């Protein structure tokens, strides 16, 4: 997993912005943003999707009716052979059936599809797999030979869920009971953040009773009368816990053999480390387990989670079973229960979800602890195809990100605003009351965010010399914006302003102009506007490539003035083409004026 950052789309988890949903969302939006008007298209697609869903339901009803009428009037000429042969695919476009479900009857297909739409994973299959199915041992080879102390702290395992399928939850419980040494497992705490499924009531209680036959009282339940959101739900699990160590997990997981011992051993050594196991991917359709390697957990300036390389020290150890320091956790966390309380557990003011994991990471590091990933502790985690309850994760994430930035990021708060393309002042988003969190930061005497950037997460680009951002418009045609143009492609264009990703521009004091977004990490290359030196067509190239090839990529620009190339002395301008539409061109400067949407510092 050293592909540094780029692996964002590979996505494993969960709950941080991580939920599979989030990951597929990112993937989707990244692809979509390649074209202009992406959001507009997306909205249109949403509408179409909804219509199609409605249509599908109606078609299903018609199919039902037809089938029912056929049953009533059996035709004399039914050919039994023909009937047996080919099973019709009822849902050829459903992600559930792309690799799975070939031989299901039509009734079974309907049942499977219905629960898949509801839960985002294959409940039909889960209901038919043994609760104690075995998992492949995906740990680094050294792990199996490690010997852990007998005398370890006890662990409380907290499972958070909202409308989880019963068999998935049962399998999580079963795996924890079977694969955690009995003397170390203090309890399993089920936190139900206001589920509405009926089977999570009596049927779950029945299962708990059966577990209590073997382990009296080991399962406890915390039930919310209303939905509190992920952060708050995790806090309520922590509050209910009494073990020495608390592990706060998703409920669509199975733990691997010896998952707890390496975690408890590490915390016994140092109560100030907050840990994450390594996740394997469980496919939402086949429930097949795929091994994932170990990497650090981190984030970009919008606070989407992503995998990141470890610091060089970890690779020098040359031992992939060794713990590695990490800027953040993805969502699942294991910590000394009292230490977690001392540093403020989680931010209760974060809503729905997203961002609370990054807040924890920054807080732990700057207030006296550290974060580690433990390669010998593995958890299989289902990557859902979609979250049943949150269609657009970016809304809560944006809000929680601004909240985090306000409390923890000092002068770097502006980078979160920039990355969401919000103005520095009056962004208009209600972040709730942060007084308590600010007090906490003061009380714990935490280090500045700059320390975190310098020492923990130097891969983040601080955007130090950025001077302006947002859309770039020419006085002559104010409804049009500079746009990255078709992708793949290397020609920026002038396009009707829509203010989304493809039209976000950035001007750096160095003279670089980026079009179509800015990268959060130093190891990623932005796309720079260049003057090819001849002809009239501007170019848009990876800044790294542009530098290597000596393209003319540095521009002089002041707000309301010309954009003039430092090498060629030509200007980026607009001119009416044969069709009378304005086009973006490069030509001798004629005195045109450009304005960038937001200014960071006078330039
Ligand atoms: C479906 O059934 C056929 C014939 O019984 C069998 O050969 C095939 O392996 C089955 N496919 C799956 C995916 O189970
Ligand atoms: C699952 O449980 C059953 C019944 O207790 C047992 O017979 C079987 O061996 C177990 N399977 C695994 C893989 O542990
Ligand atoms: Mn999850």
C-alpha cells in the first residue's frame, strides 16, 4: 500500500468518510468532475435514478401480476424442459448480481435484491453462511509466531449500528466471542443508533440469550431513542464500557484470530497510544474476504479519509508486523478507556458522521498521545455498496470539517475553507457551539497545528503561498469562467460559469495557475496553465511535467488586471471566434482584465 495517497479510491472502510459509500462517492465524483457541468449532470442523474427506481418497482409489480395470472391458468403447452433451463436475470443492472447469484430462482432474486437495496450488502447470502465461518489468515507471516503476555488489560468491544442486518450483527458477535480469549473479553456493547428494523428487536434479544447460555451477561445493549449520529453513538458506547481498554468498531465486521492480543499488549506498554487494526475487505456481493496490506490512515484538506504511506522510519524496520505511526484513524479505534476519557473521547458536536476520526487523530497527537496501526490485528469489514441513510456524505463532512478546523487548525483553518471552495469570511455554515472543545484544547495544553504538520503529517501541502482561489472571470464576459476543459485533454476552455470543481482555479505567488482543483498532498502534482510559446491555444499540464519540459508556466497577475506570461510576455485573453462565442486564447496583451473569486492576501 505504498502508492501514497492515490489509493483513496480503493477504499476499505467505513465510517469515517470512509464508508464504502463515501469511497464510491469520491470515485464517482472524481470521475464526474472530469467533465464540465458534472454536478448538474449528477443532479439530473439522481432524478433519473429515482425515476428508474420507480419504474423498476412498477415493472416488478407488472411481472408479479403476470406471474400470478399465469399460475392461475396453467397453459397446456408448458414445456417443462424449457422452463428449467435458463433463469431470467431480473436485475441485470444491479451491482449485487454482477458477480453473484447466477442460479437463483426469480423469487430468490427478488428477495436478495430487495434486502440489498435496503442494506447495501448481500443479506440473502449472509443469512445462509455459517455465523462462525472461517476466515483466511491474512496477517503478516511473523504475527502467527508472536507470543503475547497472559496478563493483559481487559477489553470492552463496542459495536455501533444503524439498521444493520441481523445475521451480519450475529456474525460479528460470534467472531468476537470465538476469537477473543474469554478472560480478556469484558463485554460486547451493542449501540443501536435508533434502528427501525424489526429483526433487531426480539430476534436479536433471542440470540443474545443464546450467547448468554455460554457467557452470562457478556452482551449489553445501549439503545438510542433518536438518531444521535456516529460520533455521539460512539461516545455512548464508551460511557457504557467498564473494561480497561475499549475497542469501538463497526458492526459489519468479523474479527480475525488473535486480533485483540497485539492491541492489548501495545496499550499495556503505553496507555497513550490510540490504535487501529488493519482492515480486510469483505465484498458486499460475495462476502468474500480480500487481504489488504498495512498502511497509515490519513486525510486530505476536505477531511476525506484515505490511506497514506507510513513515515520512512517504519519502512527502515523492514518488518511488516511492526506497529506504524499514523496521522489519524479511519474510524475504528482502540484505546485505554480512561486515557480516551482524559483527552475528550470524541467531539459530541459532530453530526451524522465524517471528520470525528480526524479530530481524534489531531487531538491525540497534539495533546500528548499518538496513533498507531497494528498489522497483527486484523478485522474483516464489509464495504457497503451504499449507505441506506445518507445519500450525500459531503454535506455533514463539510460541516464537521469546518468545526474541526475552527477548534484545532489555527491559521491552517483557511485550507479547509479553500478546499471546499468557501470564502474565508461568512461561509454561512452552522458549525454548532465549539466553546467546550476550545476549552478542552486549552485545558490539555495541546500543541499548535503547525507542530502536527511539521512532525506528524508533513506530506500535507500547507498551501503557504497561495494568494487567490475560486473561479477566474474576464471582464468582457462575466458569465463565463475558465474551465479545465475535456478530460482526458490538455486544453483549458472558457465555459458558462457553474462554480464546481472543473472551474476552481488557484494562483500561487510563485506564478503558477492551477485549473480544475488543487491537490492536498505535496507528492501529488497539480495541473498548471502554460503558454506553449507558439500558436494561440493555452495548455494545461501536470506542473511537474511542465517544469521538466520547460513549458512557460509562470504568470504575472494582479486582481482586475492582465494574466501575463513571465517568459513569453503574452497574455491569457478571450476573443470571439467565428461562431461569435468567446474562446480562451493566448495572444499579445491587449489590456484585458481578469478577476479571481476569493483573495487570500494582497497580490
Ligand atoms: C449454476 O448451476 C450450474 C448447473 O447446475 C453449475 O454448473 C454452475 O456452477 C452454477 N453456478 C453457480 C455460480 O453456482
Ligand atoms: C461452527 O460451529 C459448529 C457448531 O458449533 C461446529 O461444529 C463447527 O466446527 C464450527 N465451524 C468452525 C469453522 O469453527
Ligand atoms: Mn463500515
